[in-house]
C-alpha cells in the first residue's frame, strides 16, 4: 500500500473531511442524480430511459456487439443488462441473437427503429449542453472523472 494512505490526519482535518459538502462521493452522487433527472426530461419525447440511451449510444457507435462487450463499456453486469436489453428488444429498438460461432455469446444489434432513433437523438447533446458549464470545462471534467473511476476500479482489484 502507498505510504501516503497510511498517514494519520489531525482531528481538525478529519472533522473537515466528514462534512457532507466536502465529500467527493456526495458531489458525484448528487451531480449524477441531477444529470439523470435532466436526461429524463430530454429523453421523454424519445420514449427511452437514460440507461437505454447509454445502450443505444454504444450500438450507434458500433452495431453488433456482445452482451459482455456492452457490459464492459457501460460498467454493468449481465444481471442488470439482460432485463434492460429484453425490454429494449420488446420496444423494437434492437435484436438479440446467439452467436452462430459460439452459442454462449449473445450478439446485440440495432433494429431499423433503433437506427432511426439516432436521428431524433441528435438534439439530446445540444439540449444537455445548455444546462452545463462550457464545453472545455465539461471535457476536462470527463477526463478527471475517468481518472477517479480508474483509481476506484484499481483500488477494488487490490
């Protein structure tokens, strides 16, 4: 373990660190709630939820991906992803088929309706950008959050 993590902090710093508004986790959590709420309004006309939108963005980037690839990209386990994909298939947005070369793998692909939804979704980023800081600030925040995520997943593996 890194020695910087074993340093004893003075009581005053510990007290400061225990204030809710000083918590990175709370800032991320509350921002995530606000983000999801904003997306809910914007995605309502498309008749999809935020998790469904995330799936669609992966498929619009690369059609025909396995469930495990989707899970890796979205940081979701198959227990969470499978019901989501079943619902989206029922909605007519995608197809799920067993891989002919390996029956254990399920390949997810866009339907015609899923492809058509991309055109309607083009307005979503612009609508979101009206509620966010400058594009440069958002890009920098994305980089920083990826570093936080990387550190947390790395810590999980130790």
